[in-house]
């Protein structure tokens, strides 16, 4: 049986409890398999994690009771999914930390093909991820608008001017109490997109210009025709 979760009432509320939930390889495998936005039955998750049915049942109960998974009952069938978009974003962020700590170890793909709309454009915390975000990031670096030092990024003079055209005050973003710009591993593309204050500011700017819209699906973004035209023109320059 899994060890009881720690009582972390004397520390940051819930932090060590969530850490304990994520620390078990079987539970981590189940969570990662659900990062594509799917809902899966217990039997499928059991096979993915390589556990016995009884052990898998205990782990799924822990994840559900801990608030990381939600249970959908459809007739006689029970399906598990990531409970909220924030939890999925947090798992994605932790995958970035793990990759930064051990870059030689590849991030595994999710067990099924990522849905096209989730792969095309989605939120990752407060910035944009997915195919479009990766393409824009590549162009920002390849064209010399951003310079990269490890996982840190900075804007060149040309980059500052280009970002100003997108409504971004680079000096104001640098002054914020967070990292100005950094790489963020995109779990569906397995390449970096732009994170940090600059990544969040760009998503806000693109949304205000009507290039990007939020949808009814958690984390999924819609690129409008105007936005697709703008992004295609940018990456082609």
C-alpha cells in the first residue's frame, strides 16, 4: 500500500502533499498520460502505469482525493481526467523544471496523439503554447530579435522595436518582479516556446488585437483568421 501522505499543516498549505502525490512513478505516469486533455478508464491507466489493478485503484483514489484528478461517470463507465486547467499547467511547468534539471533525459510523449486544437494553440500558465507559439519563438530567436543564454532570453534593439509594434513596453516588462523572458518546454512539440513576463505580455497583446481567442475548452486557444495571417507573415519574414 502507498505510504500515507504527509501532514504539512506547519508549512506552505498543501505543498508537500501535492509533492507526495506527484512523487510516485505510477501516479506520475497516469497524470502524464492525461495531459493530452483526454479522459481515460482505470483499466487503460493501469496498463500505462504498469501497475496491478489493486495498486492502480489505490493510486487513482489518492489522485482524486488530492484534487489532481476528476472522475466522470458515464453510465456504468468511470473515466479519469486532469481536474482543472490550472493543474494541467502546473504539471507542464514541473515537466519544464525536470527537463532543465536533467536535460539529457527526454520528456516522454503522452500515450495518445494530442488533439489538434490543443496542439495548435493553448495556454501554458499565462502565456501561449503549441505549434504557433513554437514557430513564433523560433522566428524571434532566428531573426535576432531575442538572444538566448541557456534558458534565459533578452530582447535586442531590433527586438525591442518589433515588440513595441505589438504593444509591448520592454522596459516595463523587465521591471516586473518575475523573469523577463525564458524558454519553456512545449510538451506537445518537445521544443521551447516563450515564457516569463514577455510571454504573458505577448498573449495579452495578441488577445487584445483579436488575433487569439479563448474557447470554452480549458486551455485551448483559437487563432482567428486575422491572427493566422499575422503569425504566418511574421514567421515567413
